[in-house]
C-alpha cells in the first residue's frame, strides 16, 4: 500500500508535517510565452547591459543611476513613474546611464509583505502565478519605453521567469553571504551588484563578487520548470554596492577607498556603486539628497571609483502602511515598504549628478 505520492503509507508521517498545501506553479516558459519579449525590447535589454558593463569598466565615462521605488506594489503607478523617468533618461543620456529600479521581491528582517510576485493582490492570498505574470508584463511595458530595468533577485527560481528582461541585477544585504545567491549571480546574464551586509561588513560583498566570478555547478530549474543541474562560466561583471549598515554610513571617500583596496587585494576591479538609501541615509529618505550632494562634489572633482548611484524614489515622498485586503485605500504612488524621495526631488538629484559628470569632463 502506498501514499498519494507513491511512498509507502507506513512512512507517510515522515513528510509534510508542517506543509499545509502544495499546488502547481506555472513554468517559466509558459509565463514567457504569455508575455513575450519583442525584438525591440530585446535590443533595449542588450543595450542596457552593454552600457552598464562599459560604465563599470570605464569605457563609458557616464555615471550609472539606478532609481525607482523600494519595491513595486502598484503596476499602474510604476508605469506612471517609468514614463516620467524615460523622459528624464532621454534628457540626460549624454551624462547618465539611467536604469529603473523595478523590485518585485522584498526580503524581510522578520515579517511583512514580501512583494508583488509573492502577494500581488496585497491581501495575503499569495497568488504567485498571477504575480509572476504581472511582474513580467510590467517589465515588458517599461522596457518598451526604452528604459533598461534593474531587479533584486531573492528567490533562486524567479530569474527564470524575468531575467531576459533585466539589464541589472542586485543581491541584497541579507543574502550577500549566501552561497545560493553567489552561484545564482555566476549564472545570470547581466551585471550584478552585491551589497555589503546589514551590519556594514564590506568584506562579505567583496567575497561574494569573487565567488560569483568563478564557475559553479549547482541544482536549479530549467525554463520548463524541471529540476536541472546548472553549470556556469562565472560572471565577470559583478561588483560591490555600499549601502551603509548598523555601524553607520559608508559612502564617504575613505570607505570607498578601503573597499577599492579590498577589491584590489582580491584581484578584482576597483569599482563601487553607492546606495544612497538604507544605512547611508540612516533610513531617512530625505537624507538621500545629502548623499547625492556629497557624491556629486567628489565626482565633479574627478572621482572615478564610484561608478554608480542607487536612489529609492517614487511619485509621492515617504511611505505608508499596508492593511491587507484594503489596497484601495492606499495613497497612489507612495511606497508601502521603505520610504522614498518624491519625483520632483528625484529629478533635482538626477540633474545634480549629471552636472557633476559635466564638471568632471571639464
């Protein structure tokens, strides 16, 4: 006599003691087929990746700026933001390589809403299949505006659904030391930034960059959703993101120089992206402008070790609390995770950074 899983019934108690349900997950190939990438969009992704690599390697003297909501919860507001950013990107394209932050997965220190893919209805129903489709559709639409996009990769299965539309990948502070995410980074087809730890530990990010540059073999899934063995060549375009930590900010010149020395000692290129939010702003979204002001001054004076800046920005400043099942009461265009700069303030920061690049060239 066997169980429904084909296991001997007398051993059925060895599994699923805490699992309350298992349901089918749409395959990556099915979701990609439902929301295909056009030839024009594919060209935008290729150009976005190529420009990012050129900025990282110094072949392009522009500054990369990754900017957008902490995490996307409303696709309509995200498209609204993208349309504004696309206009700004065209205006400043000679000095800034702008990439829209379109994050779908939100790592939590304890509990909370986990992102659009995990809970797209914002009501605790966890309709992941719908979330995967919504997320991919949004990336298709934003890319159609001519904007390259950036995503943080948290779940190692998710990239199979959306990675072909992503120009820049990020590994968060909570997963920088994870072997799973370092292996994933070695497989991804776009440049990947790895953040320092939440405590401010930079070495964990340097070690992550070094590990991601190497080849790996690990279990994963293919585009059909089947278990597979993944063999990678390594990703040479990984780099460190300084985001501050519990010990304080680390965007200052001394911290950047120390990070450069650590990278050099590890045999890696000296290139750093600064996240103006999180620990570098002491979790005060308004202080991102102070970080930008300091960086702009250094860039104008000739600094080339800082190759990029990250900003958390949305249509409306600040943040709001989400009450599950009452999404209709939310303020349009305001974050439900980390607090963000508003659009008008963001535009001023982008102009400031573009002016710094102009001064550096002069």
